[in-house]
């Protein structure tokens, strides 16, 4: 996962680290230890709640999910 870090002198940067790591990183520009920036989770909606005519979609408009 990508985590955001901030260096006081050089700004923010991202580092790809495993979820179970200690989440420490050094600034790629100066090499000093950077502080992790915490933020709320980002949600991405991949569907639309509304049809092209502006009316709201109903459950029957969506493709059924296979259940096994």
C-alpha cells in the first residue's frame, strides 16, 4: 500500500510499504526521517446512482451477482 509522508524541508511524498511494516521513511531528497501523514480512507464509487435522464436507478437496473 502507498503511504503519505511529509518532510519539513521538502514537502510530501509517497512510499509503497507492506501493511504490517513500522511505517517509517526517510525523505528521498535530504535523507532525514519523515513523519507519516494520516488521512481518512478514500472511497471511489464506480457506478452511477442515476440514469442519463436524471432519474434514480433501482436495484433491478444492476447486473445480478452470482452467489454460490
